[in-house]
C-alpha cells in the first residue's frame, strides 16, 4: 500500500493550493479517505474526510474554504484549499481507513491504517 501526496508549497494569506494523493496497492474506493495535518508543536488533526458512501465532513476551521474530493478511476484524493490563512500552515497527510468512522472519530489519527509521507503547506501573512 502506498499513498503519495503532492501539491504543497508556500503561499500568501488568501491564496489557494490543491493537494493530491495518489493511492496504490489496495481498493481505493473501499476505504475512507482523509486529509489530516500537523502544525509544529501541535497534535495531528483531521481536516476533511470522504466516507465510503461519498459523504464528506470537515473540521470547523476549514468549512467553506476547503473541499475534499476523490477520483476513483485515478485512485486519487484531492484537497482544494482556498482563502488560506497563516493558521493553515502545517504538514498535510493523506490517510486511508478501513474502520467504520463514527461521529468525530474521523479526526482521530489512530483510526487510519495507511499514511502518505506528507506535504508541507506554508501560508504567510
């Protein structure tokens, strides 16, 4: 199983980035797919998730600014990030889970079986 992220970088506040995560080695559509992030000195937190039924959930701080999507034909997960803020600065990770993610569990890093290496996002003011 392999997850490979790309698309991170440095932008100014208000800018946009699109992260991509290409998966291989498992049946992509049978897993819940998520983006999590970790800022220096902070715990890893859930940003957004797509559940097996296609429904999506976002952490409150990114609602209305970020959009998670996936292309099952390409085994690729995306995170479109707009109106970026300095507090969005973090290492962003793609992750896959074969668990049943109930309620707020989707944001718990320990619910995920597979991880990418991460891609850095830096937003300057």
